[in-house]
C-alpha cells in the first residue's frame, strides 16, 4: 500500500530523477515502529488462589524491522527500474533534414528545412535540441547542421559537408580510419586528439538503400566518436556523433540510431 502511495505521489515529479529522489526521501523518513508497552499484571494477595503470573512485554526484533525495510526498499527499487526501462524503450525520434548549402547561403535555410529541399537526413531523439551554426563554423569548418543533447554536456551530432569527393583526394581515403577522420579534424578540434590517443578504432563499409557508407568508431579515455561518411553527387557528407566516454553506454542506442538512419537524398 505504501509503495503505491509513494509512486502515485512521485508521478507528479517533473523528471525521473526527481521522482526517485522523492520516493527514497519519503522512505528514509519512515519512523521505526515501536512495540506498544503492555501492562504488567500486578499480583493480587489472595490466600485461596494461585499468585497471579506476570507477563513479559512483547519486544519486536530490530533485525525483523530492518528486514521489512529492506523488502520495502527492494520493492520500490524494482518499480523504479521498471519505469526506467519503460522510459528508455519509449524514446521518440525526430528526422532532421539538411540542405548542405554553401557558406554564401548561410542563414537562408534556418527554419526552412523540409524533406522536399533536403540533401541528407537522419533521426535523433526528440529531447535533443537544434543548435545554430555560425558563419565561421559553416564557412571554415564545413559544419552544416548540429544537434545537442541538453541533458549531457558535450554530447552532440553534427554533419560536415565538403564540395570535393573521391578516394583520390589525400584527405579522404575512406577506407583508412586515421586519414579520413583527420581530414575532418578542422570541424571538431577534439577529433584529432581522439584519433591520436584512441584506445580502440574500427571501420566498416556498408550499403544502405543503394548507397555506400563508411562507418567509424573511436573510443578514447575522454571522448567517443561514431561517424558515417558517404559520397554523393560530388560532395562528401559526414555525420559525427560525439559523446563523453562516461556517458556513452547509457546513450549508445540513441547515438547509433543517428548513424544508422543517416542518408543522402
């Protein structure tokens, strides 16, 4: 009964973190039950009757009380775990459409990104937010669009486009992890260090919807990167997903969703 009441109260919390804090705060303040004092029988002087017996008061074992608290915490913990699983499985995604316009067209596409005019697309969690790209980032770094996770500092997805393509270009030998990613290091200043000090690097070539993609994974002590690069109509399109290493596992499904749904149109 207590568990149901606490979960009902917590459902009004603005976030899962606040809900959990509310429940365990309530539990920590539940007072220990004290056994009620029982009256002790007082012997009555009587020569014709057997002297009255006294009864020892009933004392509850502290261990029994702690066991009950442990069971209660375990029940609430299981309920919260179920809610966490439901929240994770209920992630909704939004499709981003990008136009890959040149620096001279900077600002003309803001707020006008639609499927009809798009050159590429990918899906990202609806809780992530669009981050405006400035003129320097667009013109000098080649960043076309960027999405950030407001809940995790440093977690972002961004698309880089260049007007030159082909594996003959020394900066974009797509089968070579280091050569390819270092060619994009100007778009993200952490990328070069991540490639240099990576604890694990891998690449994979795949086909999707008749198009070839080169996928890369970089795992380091501080940052992890997932990337997907493709060539289309004389342009290089590259989607990068960047995450702090400590937050990667918890968000891996969402990060991979971005990469797996990346397409050029």
